[in-house]
């Protein structure tokens, strides 16, 4: 059976594979969209499909431009998940997001910033609005993202100031 006849027989499978590849450029599973904390420090965790890949963490400036404030590399050893997909994890524990990215946007003593993660090919990585669990590693990543993913291209983080 030729590749062309396989495509004709299974166009849904082919389209699912394309969407799977698009979704699998990499992700940040923590923090979640609208994360709240008492200070500017957050831990960031995610995965890519490439070993040793450089990931840039970027903050949004007040002029709407993005600026890299930290880089991290993914692991060299994969975690094998759903369908044999190899994920290379990355993390930054207790990383301080620079104060220049935070501002009291709403005038109610709550600082807000936007951050995004960008892989080595310039792709903005997918993020989540709902908690990701270890079990999700073994589920179809497209379905997991559809159920828990953040549809925006950045994470909004909040810091409540105490007086």
C-alpha cells in the first residue's frame, strides 16, 4: 500500500498527526494562567521535544515589546510518554521575574506581568490554565491541551502587595 493510498484511507489520522505535531512544539506546565503569589518569584516547568534545547523566558515590557530575562536548557534524557513521544524536561526553580515587567495595571494594589516561553526555533510554547498531572504524560497531548490549555500566547501572573 502506498503512502498516498494510506492518506486517502485515513485523512482524519493524517490531520490528527499534523495537529499533534503543531501542539508538540513544547510547553510550560507551571505556572498556570492567572497564577497569584505574594512576590515576584515563580517556578517554571515544562518540556520540549529536543534534548538540550534552549528556552527563553520573556517578559512583556510596558511598550508591549518582549524581552528575554532568563534562558534554560532542556534535559538530555527523555521522559517517554503517550505513543512513545520523548519529552525533554526543563525547569527554573524560584526564578525572580524582574520588577520592570510588573505594574499595577488595575490601580488596586495588585501587580500584573505577562511572560512567555520561546523555544530555539522562535515558537512561543503552549501553556496551561488548569493543573497538569503526571498522568497527562501518558494521554494524547492534543486532548490534554484542549481540556486544560491556555488559548493565549502568554501567561498573566499576579502579585498581591501587602501593606
